């Protein structure tokens, strides 16, 4: 079992920056993949960025060069730094943890809202 708690959402102007945090209830290095997803109003949830237990990162094309996913082992926390935020990126951002043993299972945080205040 993994509990995830996101924080750091809020209002930000287009072009601004924001850092989201996701605290996990267990050692994040034991989790196969952790990631961030977002869901804008009227749209499906989409992948933003992931980081594997080995530290390999992956980004959606739309955020490459602007978003960075990182982690802090001591705090069991994954971060997502967002720079040059675009107004259409207003969404609820969800933290995800995927484990593959004994079977593939996805855990989700409650979500944190990021809103363009422009």
C-alpha cells in the first residue's frame, strides 16, 4: 500500500513557476514508477512526467524543457518544478505511484489544483 499526499498547488500567472510536492508513505525507491498526471476541465487525465526507481525520467512532449521531475529519498518525496506555465495548463495535478509486484497497481493522490491567475 502507498499513500500519496500532494501539495504546492495554487494560483500562478502565465509564464510563472510553481513546484508541486508528493509525499509517499513508503520508500520511493521501492516504487517502480512515480509520476505526475493532470486533468483539465472537460479533458481526460494525461501524463506529464515520470521517474523510475532507477531515476530514469520521462516527459510529455508539451512540457519538455519547462518541467522537471525530481525526488528526495530522505523525505520520500517526489517534486515537479513547473516553469513558463501556460494558461491552458490550468488543471488538477495528480501524483501517481505504480508498483508491479505482486501485480501492477496504481496508487493516486487526492490531486492539487493549479490555476492561471492572469
